[in-house]
């Protein structure tokens, strides 16, 4: 539950952004994985093909990395050791991971990945929205860049 201070409101906003990205990516993975087990080609499920498995595992790796990134940021926020540079970098990375992972899920599903019947197309549109909403990715990268270099590129 959010307390009513600026810091806690900011923390809740950060948490919601993280949640949206990871939940969207996890949902897209679940739908693509289910689809691959049910869809057959050459009398066997497409999940049995090497490149499909490679892409599914890449998405699963992105899910795991995003979750662990969020866990680390949450723990550092609880210990009051986080800073806006680390949080911004994590938000940017998670939104990029979600975008890339959902794109892989769409690719795995072929033509069915771009129709609304299977759910991944909606996740794909949502990932784009989260990535670009008010310049979320770019602004977060600039905030992280300012922390990393000590130079503020936003004012230029």
C-alpha cells in the first residue's frame, strides 16, 4: 500500500511500471508456450523444433532477468540504498526486455502472433506503449546516463 509522501508515491509508480513489464512479458511467454505445445507442424508440436525452443528459452531468460532486477531494486529501496540512476536504469532495461521478449513471442507464433485471438498481439501493442509512453525508455536512459557520467544530457 502506498503511503502519502512523495518518495512513497514515486516508489509505487516505479513498482507499477516494473509490474506491468514483467507481468506482460510473463503472460506473453505463457501464451506462446501454450500455443507451441498445441500447434502442430509435420505431425508434431512446434515446441519440438530447435529454433522455437531457443526463442522460448530466450524469453524465459528475459522474464527471469527482469524479475531479479525488480527484486534487487525492491530490496535496495527497502534498505534506502537505491538512487534514481539505478531505478531509472532498471526501469529502462525492464521495458526494453519486455518489448524484446514480447516481440520474440509474436515471432514464435508466426502469423497468429499478430492477430488478437491469441493474446500476444495485445501484449505486443502494450509493450510498445509502455516503452514509448511519455518517452519512458529514453528518459530513463538519460537519467541513468546522468548518474553514470555525472553529465546531464537532458538540459542540452
